[in-house]
């Protein structure tokens, strides 16, 4: 949401249930303005509190936030928010008449509140919902409606995939082929993706404008440089395509150069496999690091709260370990490594000098 200016007239924002499911802290995103929560929102949150994943977590966190506000004051009369505004729950608009044919359902009950408040309030009333149909119905009722944009990501970031294609002059191409870095400002090239400039650590697929030969490079400190680790086969793994060569280059780079590497791709593109190969290369072969920590992101509802770990011993299953689904991928990848480095197969199952386990 746009930040409120000091000269803005105070507005009334009515929040749909899906706003709290998207952002539990949304009540602190509206500056000095008043937030109205229809009672039906609390009912819907209660119905979804056991949902799995982010939806369930955000729902439960929202309910905890409401309980925290309840202890600070009367939610029916209104409680101050951290951003300087106020929030209150209302259930006073059941008498508002909606168009005939509209069913009695939660969305329409929320629209009732929006219409009723618009009719009686001198302040601007805005319904905020991520539901397109709710916003359309609000237009029918002549109630201003907006999407919630606080958690949205700029599309430019979504389009960035870590690589670009450029056409390079034969002179610069030959220099790069011989290992000579080329300064970005002086290089004569044409970007295939002209929407943005080249970024630091971005990988490049370069084509010679004259001979149409190709090579791979990356941007480093405002220079175009050849791949530094392209000749290395981490733990004996041979990359099969350009994307995997780029991934290995990023994963083998020093931590002070690339402190965080994010690999994105569809299932089966060897993201986990290459990560383990590069980790073992730097830990077991080159002794750069002492340990490898494998962290798994836990989502509420994915595990039994009474369990202290994702792995437990089950005597009924030949005394072996029961592996919960969220970690099965790691065991699958390790199984592939048995032929490469058999002792490391036990890293996930017994104590090992190379591996530690962590859950986020």
C-alpha cells in the first residue's frame, strides 16, 4: 500500500480475509488510517487455521495478532496499531441490502460492511481484497476497492534468471577466449535482452558477431570474465548443459565472492545433485570447509509437533529410520552418490565428519 502522508485525510480501510492470509502483519501497513475488520473475517480465519503451508501459518499468526491486540484494548471500540492508526472489528451491517440474487456467503457479508460504512461515513472508505470478484462486486456497489500490493514483487525481479545473451565483436571475443577480461564500459556488444543492463555476477552466453562461435562468461566487478571453474568436475560430476555449467561456477565460487547462491528450476534438473557434488568437492577433496550443513525449510503442518526431529526410529520397520517426505529428496540424491563416494552415503544416517543437519 502507498505510504500515508501527514497531510492525507484519514481513510477507512476494510480488509478482506485473504489479506490476513497473505500478510499477518497487514494491520500495521496502513499508516494512521482506520482499519475495519468484519466479524466474518474472524470466522473465516478460524475455519482455515488448520490449513497446511503458508496459508495455515499466516492464518494462525493473524489470530495471534488479534489476540495480542485484544489484550491491549477493546477490539469492538478500536485499538491503536503500531503504525499510528487504529483497528476494530464490526458486525453492525446485517441490515444493509445487497442486489437480489447475491447469495448469503462470507464475501457478500464483507461487502455489506463496506457498503454500509460508505453510506454512513464522511471519510473515504476503501475495500482491500486480493479477490478479483470481490473488487468487481464492490464496483457494482460503488465502493472503492483496491488490491493489496505490499507483498507483491516487482516483475523485473521475477524476470531475472541470472543469465543473459550478448553478441560480441570478434576482437573482444578473441581477447576473452584467451582469458583477458573485458571492461564493460569499453566492450562492444549487443544485448539480446535489451530491457535492462548487465548485473554483477550475471552469467553470459556470448556469440561472436562474425564467426557465430560461442563461449560462456560472467560479469565480475564491471568486467566480462571467462568462467573460472568451468574445467573442474566437482566430485567427478560432468555437467550436461549450459545451465548446469553456470550452476557449478556459482556453487564453487568463494563465499566472499558469492555468499548466497539460489538455484531455480523444474524437478529433475540436478539442483540438489550439483549442490551436493560441489559441497563434497570443497569439503572432502579441497578441504576448504569443515562441514556441510543441510537445512530444510519446515512449514507448519508438515510435521508432528510432538516429534523433535524429522527422523525417528521405528522398530516395526526392521529397525530402520522412517524418513518424512520433506527430507526424502536428500536421501534420494545421496543414494546416487554411493557409486562415487560410498562412505558419504552414511552421512545422513550416522555421525560423519562432513555433514551436519539443520531445519529452518
